[in-house]
């Protein structure tokens, strides 16, 4: 079922995905035409202010969008081990194929490990369950794999820890345990949604080191979602900048940091928090408020906050994400199709 023209090094291709929440008060266009690629074995950083649709994008990929939400448009191609591509949007969210992909080919780590582990089951019970769901092994073998998985993420005395409850672990160890669950089935893509936001700076650095080491060892791709541009600079090969459910700029990390094109990317970079700022602090706000999701502005969604807007143009038409030079893509009327300023 090969239906896209993706290059062989593309593992996941998100194409014009729209995910809306249909509520009585109005429709929240949480993701509104997002497109980007995740390359095999590389780290893609996804950045953007709170509410821009980063988590709903990951929920869309994993087919975990909750009602009243639904993917209303687009394609999400995943290249399987043998090279064949499948469109995840076409799969039943809870069907056998999607269940095998979730936690199998795609692992998920998110911000609050406390909520991902059940308080009434031991860590081991949950790890062995995850392993048995995806691998054809008995309980004893799954436990052995689980202990090794905990050891590989740097949890000391894993043969003892495996019988503890998540609340007995520190935040850092809990996050390591969640990573080990996500990795126990050798995913080819790890989606990490704010994996270190709840941790102190030192633990945060350790978890990022761990992710880097695991990626070097097993060659998985990582989709890293974070508010912290410092983390992106350190970890990502490529960066996607989202604004109000859309990608406004995309490119290699060096280009995004040294030659940002979109006025929103420029504003984000000017607001980089210093290394010792509080990890829970969100990005300092860029002037002007993010529009309410029910009332998206006409034209370019960023134009009401944009210092470089062109009256009569940016408030009228919607710019499209297009190549600008060889390496970057940008969605902005300030750039013509060759990527030069008009
Ligand atoms: N279950 C839901 N029902 C209705 N609206 C939702 C739901 N989940 C998310 N949204 C809305 O979709 C938009 C995108 O939310 P999302 O959680 O993806 O943002 P985010 O970029 O992950 O933000 P943050 O950085 O704070 O995690 C927001 O306006 C949010 O209020
Ligand atoms: Mg989020």
C-alpha cells in the first residue's frame, strides 16, 4: 500500500492534517493543516507556544484523539520495517493494526509519569504487561526483559525496583521507567511530549543524555516536543515551528537558530529562557495574545501579532508552507517562492 512519494529516509510523514474538536460552543481547530516529516534515526524538535496543537498532533499520529475531537483531513504515512507505507488516518483507532503500532513501532513518553503508571500496580506488572502485549513471550521471560529494560535506562537495582510502585520512585526514576516501557518493544519512533518539563534542571539533562544514548544505540527516530528552545538546540537535527495548529517554519536546527525566516520564529528565539530559568516556566509571551481557538484570524494566523505584517495582504490571504532556499520551508508572505524577501 505505498501511496506517497516520500524519500526512503522518511519514517513518518504528516500531510495537511486537520484535527478539530466539535463542541457546542464552537469548533476548536486544534491542528489545522499541519505538514512535516520525521526522518529515520533523526530527532525532530517541535516547538510553539502553549495551545498551538503540539499534543493534539501527537494524539492524531497515535490515533488517540478524544471525542468530541476527530481527524477531519489529511494523511499520516508511517513507513513500516519492510519499506511499505501505511496511512494511519485510515486505520481504526482501536483496531489490531493501530494497537500493534502504538507501543510497538511508535513509543510514547510524556510529561507526567505519575499519571502514566497505575498507582495500584507495580512498575514490573505494567512493564511485563506492555512487553507481553507486543512480544510473544511468557510472563517470566517478559519480567526478565523488563528488568533489563530498567537497567538499560540507568535504574539502579532493577531486580528490586521492578516490584515497587511508581510513587516509590523519584520523578527522574519514574521518567526513566516510562522511557523503558516505551522502549521495551524497540520502537522505530519515540514521541516525547515535554518529557523533561516536570523535572529539575539536573535531572532534565540526565534524561536528555539518556535519550541521546538510546538513540545512538538503537537508531530510533525521536519526535521531541518542548517549550524549551535550549533543549531543541541541544537535541534536534530538524525543527518544526507551530503556530495555531499549523507549521509556520521548518528546517535543520542550525538554520532555524541562525537564519530564522518567519517573524514568529524570530520572536520565539528572542524569548529563549536562560539555562537556569525555572523548567516549568512557559515561553515568555510574545507581544499580543494568542487568539482564542474558536476565533482564528482571517489570513495568516500570526498577522495580528506580527510587526512585519503587510496590510491588505497578510490579513486577507493564507500563506502556504513553501520551500525557501534548499533547506528551509516557511509559510509567510514576506518570502517569495525562491525564498528571497520580496
Ligand atoms: N479534548 C479536547 N477538547 C477540546 N479542545 C481541546 C482538547 N484537547 C486539546 N484541545 C484544544 O486544542 C488546542 C491545542 O491543544 P494542545 O494540547 O495540542 O496544545 P499544545 O501545543 O500541546 O500546548 P501545551 O504546550 O500547553 O502542551 C488548544 O486550544 C486546546 O484547548
Ligand atoms: Mg501539549
